């Protein structure tokens, strides 16, 4: 394994190749050696210095290495130049992660997402992958049919085929994602939803299984979970919420992989609350936390942009904005039982006020009661009594008010129903966000111009 450490590099100096080594092992490789160089800026042609590339060749030959993995992304030209010197296959970080995802993908959606991400990674690298760029020209006879004339370069053919395949994959994925989007919207209307996110191998699936007996696959390895699972979680007081386990994050996740797997994280981006699981026993915990928060910020920025775009398309004018809100973030300081003392825990609690120390694997263990009480409070959302007028034709809104609230009085007018109902403000906000037209006594709504709470 090789790396160039720049002033802006994002890695754990105590174990600089720890994560890359784990990734390589998950891909089936055996790590036999490492080499790193510190530079102010990467070398244009080979990323690391020419002398280090020669040193890398000697090390690979001495250790009989079959492949060299770099701990960052390389351009096609850089890969070709390095391979020309070291005379073994060279992979960069993105290609390694894509290979792991490809091996773990099991659902149709995950396979399509991986294939699209691989294609988007490969497309700009086609030129470096082909050395046979001679013109294909007609030679007469059957062999020349369709190629007579000036012909075209093999690279151009491959690019056209790649673009066609990309469009096909995007169409197939869009169909799946549209169905999933409708399912998620229906679920957030009927239930309070909670997503579990965090760095890969932080204990997310273990916590999911402890809270729900959901049967999510949990293992001490990177990317043990690639498919989102959702189960019911009883938080007491007659309240159940929907809990989702999601794929883990890693630092420097390829951008096209984030985009491709955004639908996999649909449950998290549209949840009402997010449980960010952080392994505080990990020496690189701060790096992991920063990676998770930065990835979430990027995801939420993309989701907000997409929701605004859809709202403009479906709304009343170009200034229409979506009512989507970023989920409440709750940080869980996991694996406190693995800490030698409380010093590190106290540092994290000061750094993240409101964070909850837990042991994910212990049902009813430290922090579980506090977590459950907080989620129950959020799920109930401040129950109050409202007088709500709804059109009789809006059966979905009436059904939600009847099921999710406590209706004490019903009055029917000409085409309308007026319900006196005890219900949480959160449920009303959800109904509004999904287009319900309600007159709620005492308020004027933002879009409808109707009344609100007594």
C-alpha cells in the first residue's frame, strides 16, 4: 500500500494505513508492505515523487506484490505512469471501495447502484484503458459492413456505449427510487421514523438488533451492512417508531458512490431523527465523527436541492420551496465499556453537548433508557387539542387524524368535516408537508392562508 501525505490529508497519524489495510483485507487482499511520502503538493504525473516510485517498484519486487493500492484517488494518466515504472497493477482508493461494494451488493437496487458508480468511475478513464486507438476502416466484404468510410476510433465507440449504458442504469434506478420514495413518504406520514448512521463498523447494526430484534447482519468488519433495513421499535407509552439501519460511511468516499447510494440512505435523509453511532474506543474516533458529519452535510445539501426542485415543479411558482427539514441529530457515544477510564468519554461529552453514552450490545444497558425516553418525547411531538376542518374528499388526511389522534368530536358541513382532535404538532406538520389542506382554528398557514391552533 502507498500514500502521499499532504498538509490537507485526512488520515489517522497513529495508524496511517489502518483503514486502507482493513479495506484491502475486506476485498480479499493480504497486505505485505507499506510506503508513504510527505509532500507539500502531489506530483502531476505520478502523484508521488519519481524517486519514491522507483523505491515502490523495488519494494513490490522484494515482497512479490501483485497489486499496489494508493490511499487516494489517482487520475488515469497517473495510474498508467506509475504502472509503467512499477510493472504491477495499481489501484486507487475509489476503485478498491467500489470493488468491496460490488462484492457485497445483494439486492437489485444495490447492484444497479454499484454498476452505475463503477461506470461513472471508468468513463473518464477510458482513454488510459485503451491503447488500440487506431481507426477502424472498411476493408471490403462482409467484414467492412458498417465500417466503410473514415470509420471512428475505438475510444469513441466505447464512450458512446458507456453513455448508453449509463442512461439505461439511471432509468432503471429512477424507477426503483421513485417507488422507494413513495414508500418512505407514506411511512413518515404514518410513523415517527429514526435512522441509524455512523462510520462503518461503529456498532450500528448491533444497536439495531438490540433495540428491535431486527436480524440485521452485524460483524466486526467494514461495510457489514449495505442494505437499509427498517423494523418497528417500541419506545414505551403505547408509542412505536420505525427504526432503520443504514450503510456505514468511510472517509474520502467517492463522490459518485455517494450520489449512487443516496437512495440507499433515503430512510436516513427523510427520517425525523438520526442516531449517529460513534465508537469512542476507536483511537481515530474524531476522524470518524468528522467524516460522518461532513458526509451528512453533503447528503442533506443534495436532498434539499432536489426537494426544492421537485417543489418548484409541482408548486405554484418559481419561488416555491420544499417543506423538507433536516432530521434531528442525536450522537450516541458507543463502546464506553471498552474505554480504560472515563477521561475520553468526558472529553466527548463536553465536545458534543447532549450526546448519550451507550453500550449498543447490552439490551437495557447504559444510555438505553435515556435514548428511549428522548425518542418517545420526540415521537409524541407535543400533543395538544386542535379544531381542524378538512374537505370530505381528503380521505387520507381524515384517516390519519382518526388513526394518529384522539378525536373527541365530529361535525359535518357541506363538503367538509370538522374534527376536535388531540394530536401532536409533528403529525400536523407532516400532513401539511404532504399537501393536506386543513383549516386549523386560530392560525394562518404559510401556503394555504388558513387558520392554525387554538
